[in-house]
């Protein structure tokens, strides 16, 4: 279940709504350069 850095923008928006749910999946995404 690995997301691509391309969807970083979309992920940031999604993780904002479900931060507690994407907490484990947002960390790697946040690592990507914006």
C-alpha cells in the first residue's frame, strides 16, 4: 500500500481530514519533496 510522491498533494489533503488514520501512511508521504 505505497503511494507515489505524485499524489503527495492529494495525500496531504486526505491525511489532513483523517490524520489519525493516515498517521502511519502520511509520514512517508510527508518525507517526499513538495
